[in-house]
């Protein structure tokens, strides 16, 4: 049984060691493809793989067609929009993610960026505090829960909206559930986005929601840039001098924002949500264990293309 780990952005050495440990224990062979520079290298490497672990690497129909022996692909992380689920399904390949493994890392980054912006990028001038500010969590999954937990430690008033989670499940964590996205944005100075990128959510966060936020509005996006309506984002920037946007992935319109709205934005140099040693190890270790559980026991607990 050959397991290919294909990562343009490699796992940490400790994570690779953990993956190898799991696979060795089951008698599986580990094949590494790291920092590859063109797609053909991936196509060649996946040709004889029985299982595949990736991070943000795209597994499209071309990759699936080249993977003649592939039985399972695991995205080491929560988001899986880099996997072509239909292509996998058409070849009877199970696609999985590893939910929860990166959640704390993403949540800590979201709060860290809030502090950074509130204190003016630590520029020596007076800033503001997070205590007693209202924070809205848009989508209350694994990351949202951690964001709420940390934010309560800052003394923030935390609200959440998620149509797929029962209000009682939100409120047992000490978070106030609201009934609509509009109510969330209208109530909260800070909103932290954790919605997935799909056909329903792409460009769904725009002027209708951002324009109704209270004074000193801050949108925090550690989800996907595609969920933002960038044309309307720029309109809100122009119309509201009190609006700010922070994200761990720069929008396509970042140059326009950087040229005109100094002090009202922050973008990390690259996608940073899962970039901690702990998250790196946790996600890789989970991916390897899920492959073994599927091959040995048929366990499809984290399958995303049912």
C-alpha cells in the first residue's frame, strides 16, 4: 500500500515523522513529493499511489485521471475546496478532510489580528481595546467555537449565527445565538467569518451586510477570499471611513485597498491560519490515521463526497 504525501508547502519535519510512524506501523509505504514546481510532477507521482495526502494542493480531474490506483485522498485541514469531489466520486475515490485539527491555530490568528488592528499595528499611538466590544461569529463550527472561547477570555460580548447549528448548542458554550446574518452584522462591531467557499457563499459577504455594522466596524476573514464581494467591499471602504478589513489572505483588490485606506486593513503575506507547528502535526497525523482506518476498517467518518 503506497501513500503519497504531495505538498507544495511541505509539512514540518515532525509532522512527516508522525505520518511515517503511523504508516510504518501498518506496513504501508510513504512516498514524499515536496515543493514540486509543476503539475506534471504530481501527475507522475500519483500514478501508482493507493492513497494521497495533500494540504492546499489542487486535486482536480486531471490528477484523479492520472491516479489509476487511488482509493482515498485526504486534505490535511478543514477546507476542502481544492478537491474535485465529483471527479473523486466518479472514480469511486473517497475524499476526506481533517476537521478540527487546525481550528485553534486559526482562532488564535483571528484574535491576534484583531488586537494588532485595534492597537494601530503597534505604532506607538493610542489604540482601542477588545473588552466589552461585540464580536459576531459567522458560522459556528470548530474554528468558530475556539474563536468564541478565546474572545470570552478577552471580555468580549460574543454572538453567533449558523443556520446549521441549533441555538441550544451555541448557547451552552456561553455564546448568544442570533436568528440571521443581518442581525449578527447589525449588532456586532467585529465579525469573524468562518463560512466555507461554495456556490451559495461565494461573493455573499457584501454591502448589504457590511453597511449595517455599527461604528468602528471590523470584518475578520480567516475563511476564503472568494466569499467576499470585492467590488462591494471597496464601495464600503469608500463610503465608511470607520470600516476596516483584516484577513490571512489578501483579496484580489488588495492594491486598491493599500493605496487608499492606510491603517484600515491588514493582510498576512500568505494564508496563515494553519501555520503553527501544532496544527501542522495534528493535521498530518490525523490524515495518516484516517487513511489506515479507511483501508483497514472501511471507516468513512470524515468523508466529504458521499
